C-alpha cells in the first residue's frame, strides 16, 4: 500500500486525466488507488487509447 500511495501522490502532482498501462494487474491496482484517493483519473489499457 505504501508503494501505491506514493504513486497516487505523484499522480496528484500531474494534470493527467488518463493513466495508461499495459499490465492488467497494474490496471486493477491503479484503479483501486485512484478510487481510494478520490482522483478523477481514468485508468486504461494501452489498446483502449490506441
């Protein structure tokens, strides 16, 4: 959870609307972090963006 919290704190410092990854496990974990921190960021797989 400490690693995820650190990632979410770094994400808060950006103006990103979308967070993109190719790892299905990361999508699950990052989506949880976004919800947990109340961020308005979409987590998507790279193929969804392309």
